[in-house]
C-alpha cells in the first residue's frame, strides 16, 4: 500500500516558473523525504524534513511539512529544463528505515 | 565505489527462468534495501538488510523471491520461475543505519527486468 500520495500526477511548466507539488500521508511519521527520478531509473535524494520541522530549504527547493494535516509540499523555484523528472515523497512506516513511496508527480519543464 | 551499483542494467528472460540481480552498496553502509518499480508507479519495498541479516522481508511478493547479503556488502535478489508480472525495474539502495529510521537512502541505477 502507498503511504504517500502526490498531487498533481503531472505538471507542465515553462522555464523560470515555480513548480509546486503536494504529498499526503496516512500514518504518523518521524520524517518525510523527497526524491527525484530521471528517466525511470535511480532516485536522487533531495531533502529530508523531520517531524518537528515546519519548513526546510535547499538551494531552489523549499519543503514544508504540516503534521496536523499529514501533508507536505515541495516547491521548486525558477525551474530549469534540467528539473524535468518525476518527484516522489517517501516516509518510513517504522524505525527500520524502509521507505514507502507515493506514485509521484511527473514534472516537465519546457524551455 | 563512489555510489551504489547494480548489474545487469537490463535483463530479458523467458517466463519460467530464474534470474539473479546484483547490488553493490556504498562501502560502509550497513543498511541495504530492495525496491521494485512497475511502469509509471512508485517504488514498492521488497526487503531490508541490516548487515547480513534481513529483519524485514515483508515486501517480498511470493516465495519465488529471495535475497541474501554477504560480507555486509554485496546483495543478490533471486527470482525463481519468473512470471510476466515480475517485469519491472528493481532498485537497490543503501544507507548508513541510524536510529529511528531517519536516514537518506542512496539508490543504484536499477535493473530493468523484462519477462517475455
């Protein structure tokens, strides 16, 4: 079963615009992570936000976490063609560290 | 090595054959995970290793799937009597284990398995 659900499923924007995607999850978590996947292969970790944090920044990325609503958002500012990828949120359902992933948001940035 | 490596990168096999997929994690990473990703979907957890032990095998879909890890390093995922529904990208990830599951995972490029 999927823990996280991303919204929207797909997003098409032009270079320079901002891209926002959301993630909802079902159970209590101690952290939430965002990953990027290019061309359906390996994933790259983008950012980890702990349950006691509300917002975190990394370069052009901004992640928010609202544990009361069980939701998170990822904002990519000033998007570039190289940001074209699928973006996944993931949460650990237990302390072992395995991750449960949503179905992802496919982002296309056109020049 | 510099990152997680997986081999082969692509595997085409006939239904009913056995396949072995290999993962070489980042040196020193005690935790190793296998995931499966069907086309257009998110990742499904298969199995987790801490060292050479597998405390969580809950994601293995059937007894045709097995995995082992040796030397706290390389891991192999074996699928016996492959079926067409096994077609997917199999991804391996490793991480330095931290308490409470707060850890970034480093992924390999995956093995694309196609069962004809």
